[in-house]
C-alpha cells in the first residue's frame, strides 16, 4: 500500500475541510454575532491542535525503539496547549 503524499492523507484533507467550513460559518456570523464567530474559530483551533498532537503521538508510539523523552514532551505540550486553551476559552 502506497503512503499518501504530504498533505494528501485523510486527516490532512479533513482538517482542511473543517477549517474552510469553520471560517465560512464564522464569516457569516461575524456581522451579527461576533462572539459566536470568535468562539467557532477558537473551537476549531483547539480541535486542530488536538488532532495535530494526536498524530505526532501516534507516530512516536509506532517508532521502535520508543523515544520516551519525546513522547512525554509531546504529551505534555498537547495537554498544556489543548486543555489549557480549552479552559482559557471558557
């Protein structure tokens, strides 16, 4: 099975489509409900960061030997940025 080109795998296409839809919806809501548009953009950013870090963790877990220091670093960065961003947005 061939590996897809960079940016052409399912996750990358899904993230791109998700961003386009979120930005279009935010643009529609911006004139009447600027708070809702900002919330949609912030939620999209948090979701995208989560998926980017999950992809990095999966790649690290599938490497042999397991690079424990890098796994902990990526997991901590994911926790700090994703969950910290979610709590800051609330």
